[in-house]
C-alpha cells in the first residue's frame, strides 16, 4: 500500500519546531488519500453529510500516524479530525 511508504517518509510532528512542514506534508497526504475534506474548518452542510464516516475515520487515523507518539497525550481525547487538528495547532 502506497500510504505505508509515504507515512514512513514524512517527518512526524514533534511540536512547534516542525509544525509548518508537517502540516504541509500531511495536508498533501490527505489529498492523495482523498480525505482532505474531512479536515476543513468550514464545510457546507451538503458536503458534511456527503462525507462517509469511514473517510473521516481514515483521515483521523492518517493524522495520528503522522504525529510523534510523545504528543499522543495531547490528542487522545479528540473526537473529530477538526478537533484533532485544533489541538495540534
């Protein structure tokens, strides 16, 4: 699976020092996976209902795999991809 290769080659988010680079890489990874709409801040209601639950779960899992495990303590309670993204900022 191509995503496994990409995940091993993307620097994990360590914190503020590499947030911009990591965010850029992750956004493009989500685009490649077809789930980038799941992390947008504001979506029209029609778009929100069109996104399958599995796509949201896939986007959230992808984000988590791009984060250094030492930061998991800060994101464990995130319920959505939007919430997860906010906590990372």
